[in-house]
C-alpha cells in the first residue's frame, strides 16, 4: 500500500493528506490494447481473461479535475462490454477523445482503466476546483460533460462531448485512485457504507431519468409500470422509484429464485418469463412476438384490469417488440440499453395507430443525479448490493454480471480494508435499519482483509 493510502486509512487530517506525496503508480483494473482481438471467434468471451489488476501510472490532474482515493466501486454492464471489446473496442473511444489535444491526450494509452462508479475521499484538487476540498467524502457520477458546449446547459446528456467516465474515458473507478471532473462529484450519503454508496449512482440515476425525470416517462400515482429484468441493478431501483411515486410495479424475471427476491422488494406483481413461454432462444418472429405480448398482457389485465402505462426496457432485442405491443394506448416504452442485442424488431402498427411513444434515455444529467442521490441521503431509496468482491477478484465479479447470475448490484472493495466502513451518520442508519438498507443482505459475500492487501 502506498503512503497516501496508508495515511488515509490511518485517519490522517486533510492537511496531512495534502502534505503526503502522491504515488507514481497505483493499482487499477484495466484492459490492454494488445488484447483487443483475443476473443475473435470465441463463443464465450470470458472477461476473467481480459481484465487485469495491476499497477498503472498516476496521471496529472487537469485544472477542473479531482483525484479521489476510491474506497469502493461496483460492476456495471459497460465493464463487461469493455472487457469483451464488444460491440466496439473502447480503445477507439480513447483515441478519438485524445485527438482533441490538451488534457484529453492523456486518455490515449495502451491500457484502459475501467469503472463508472466510485465512493471515496478527495485527496487532490485541480487549480480550478472551487466546491470540493481534500478530505471530502464523495460519490462519482458516471457522466462527464463539456460545460463550454451550449447544449450541455439545456441538458448535460444532449452534449455531443458527453462521455461515460471509465468507459469512454480513462482513469475510471475500479482502482485505488480515480480521476474525475469536479462536476461529476456529489456528497456521499453519510449513513451508507463505502460499498453501499458505490453501488448506486450509475444504475439508480439512470432509472431515475427513465421513470421520474421530465426527460423520461414522468410516472405518477397509479401508473402501472412493467419492468424487465427487475432484480438487476437498473430494475431493482426502478421498482423502488415506482413504489415511491405511488405506482404499481410489475417485475419480469428469469427464475423463481429471482421472483422470490422481487417479492421481498415489494413488487406488486412478479412474472417469471417461463410463464409466458419466453425462453430467450433468439430473435422473435412477428407472430411469436404478438403471441408473447398477448400472454403477458393477459396476465397483467387479469390482475389489474388494464394494460401498463409504462414499460421499462433495457433488455433490447429479446423484449422490445413485446414491450411495444403490451404497453397501453398512449403509453410509453422507455429504453436505456440493449443487453440482448441492438437490432430491435416491432410491429409499427401497434405504435402509430395506438399513439404510443418510445423514449430513448441515457444515464442522467448532474441535476438528476443530485436529485437521485438526495433520495438515498434521505433514506427514501436504499442500495441493492448483493455480492461483494475484493479488487483482486474483479474478474470474478464482472463474470457474475456477464453471465447474469447476479441480482441487484455487485460491489468491489478497492482501498477499504473491509466491509461496513465509511458511515458518519450512524443515527440515521439506525433509524432506517440494517434490513431495509440491505434487502439482499443474505446474499452479500463478505471479504477478508487479507484478500484485499495480498
């Protein structure tokens, strides 16, 4: 462990942290440019083979950037995409970004440090940073924007220079240190542990924009919302948002074990894909899509007497045609991804003749991120962390997500030596209660200190 990390973990003051020298290298999860073709023609591109954990060079900070000591991070599906080099290699993103010159040139390296979530402590600030100080406890938004681009001031996600940190940029959060722009930072909810706080922002804020924001579906009391993949990171937060809004949450899952978990999360109706004959065996024919849509719609109408107002879909090719069919007349399908494939097929008659809408949604702007983080700080939303791995085993953590064997979020301890640290408001934590804060707690994999420092 380097001297700065050691000082931080021993309780050093902000002044002492500022005086402690930065390490020349730090430990980080990364992919290598020479491995880009390693999975060409391979049926199962196992991310454990491409994800490396080892030393990389410490980058210099730009004036608007902050260096955080990362206590914990988590796995998002973009880590899987990065590690499989599909649908495109992320090294192409880094090269295009670097062509801007200046500080952007740092990002074009023969390695890519991954990770789009982090909770930690500010240890350095750039010369232009005003709102953050060394010693602040923070969480990082996954979005980097160009505040000199006009569109950014209408909605940060509309800017052409908007990028997802740790996926379309270098120096991400699955590491001992991470470089972020000051405009990415939010105050860490003080009652959450490092690993809990690091498991929420990307997926929860994405779900918030999709469902609650005026840029998304704008759900309201009484809305029936169908949620595909409802025990995943996005889906489990979507269930909470629907319930908080006074809506009716219908979750679709792939197994009875996941169905039981979803019922514990308070979902109003849980549907196993097997109930409607949805076996995920490939692209659906138009006739098969309508058949499945009728089966799914029939289950929902028998329970509630009407069709869903909103369908929450990040699954993509395997579900999108059914989503368009099953949503009610005038209803909304909102999508933020396509984990089963990007080429969607749907019968457009059911869209235009029934005045339905499709909304594309991507991540969340800083205001939406702040509003979502506030819900966690108030205890109105809770993490859905189910598994926890040391940084040295990040490949196993990512493989769990790659093979869809996870529920909720999969966390990664970085500099934090053990789970349960980082709580600075134990009173609020006590009022909310451990069981509510960790609804998937029984599935959490505790990690020994030795595994993190070996």
